[in-house]
C-alpha cells in the first residue's frame, strides 16, 4: 500500500511539474501534434489526470489542446503515437466524455478514413507501433476500450490485423524463418526486437483480448514467434535491440527489457504458461539494476517508461516488491 504521505508528495510534485510544463509549452513546437512528443501527449496527460482525480478542469484543459491539435493535422502518418490517429482518437474520447457526440463521431469517422492506407499492400507502411500498422491498431482498440465496444466495427479491426499477419508471414518466408518465427517484421531493413520499432510491440498488440485474434493464429503464429524472441535473451535477462545485434547495452522501453516485458506479461495472460512470467521477472531485475537512465525521464527511453514496467508487473502479480521498485 502506498502511504498517505508518499501519495501527498506525488500530488504536490504533479502540481509543480504541471506549472513548469505549461510554462515550457509557451516555446514548444507549434506544429508537433503527436502523442509521442507533441500536443496530443499533453491532451492525453490531462485526460489521465481527469480519470484519476475526476476534476472537470483537467478534462476542459485536455479539450483546449484537442481543439488546437485538430486544426493542425498533417495527414502524413497514421499511428496513435506519431500520426493523425492519436489526435483523432484522443479527440473522440475527450468529446465523448464531454457528451459532445457529434464532434466525437466526426473524429472517429476521420480516423476510420485512414484505414484504406493502412491495409493497402501498395503502401510502404511498416508494421511496428511507432509509425506502422500496429500503431493504427492501437488507436482503434483505444476507442473501443474508452468509448464502447462497437465504436470501431470488428470488421475494420480484423482487416488491419489480417494485413499485419500477412506482412509478418510474407517477410518470414522471405527470410526462410517460417518454421522458427512464423511472424517476422523489419523496420528500415532491421529486424528490431523492442516495443517501439520491433516485434515485441507488434506481438503485444496482436495478443490484446479486445483485438479478438482467433486462437489458432495466436497458438500457431504468435506464440512460436514470441518463443523465438525469448531465445535471443542475453544472459543478463536483457534483450537485443535487433535480432542480429549481440550488444547488451540498451535498457529502454523502445529497445531492451522494458519494452519486451510487456509482450511477456501479455503472453503469460494469453497462454497461461509460467515461462513467460519468469522471463518477465528476469526483465524486471535487469530494469531495476540498470534502468535509471541519463536520457531524461520520458516513457520511450527514460526512467518513467522503465518505472511503468514495475507497475504493470505489480498489477499482474500483486507482489509488493514491484510496487516498491516503481515508487523508488
């Protein structure tokens, strides 16, 4: 249990940091609308604060940013974190919570218009989470979680999943790895492992219960692919940034154990096999030993992203050790 004193400390710190952030935003890039490094991330932060505190002023602050974002969409990318799908999905949720169904549905409609590009085989679109199909899938599942199960039709979700699966099967065949790793992916000609650009993020999305991927696909294609990645684990418990890299260096959400741990925890929930939980715990030990990073405290390659892994593992196991590590 987090003590009342520690909880108060956190709340005071959040207040201070919000003031600092608002001050800093006066000189921020006005054109960066992304959830990853831009204004949608700020809208998402206030939405989360509203969720936790039920303070309406946070929801209205989120709306301020949503309005600004929706005027500046650039149409270049399609994902939740780095493309138009993020602003549109967050906008839809904020308007929904404010009971403005007209604006919410308009955001959803615009988001669904991107689907044609995503499933097109002509599109030079990768499959990973930051810039690819898995990142668009995240936006669709986010809407169905936050607004309601029928917000995005299951047929739309299935088409995106089918495109991701076909792409993975085709590349695996090209690389002659069908038997060992039936779903294989590349980004910029590298077979990345981590959550941002790699297979960990893609497999994680395919295992989401709300994605409704059929059991045969999960068992025959996703599971052996995850096991292939597991066997690339370093002795330390960390994972390589790409399948061909033998350097045990990065401990980030984007590259290394802090991203792979989420894939392993989801595999444990999906397949109910202890080996996945054990590997996730090994990841956690690496993050605890090497996870205080110098690159800042963001989620992608910062301490916050590493802290999230402890919270997730605590939620899964209820072992207080992981809550303690997150609080530290």
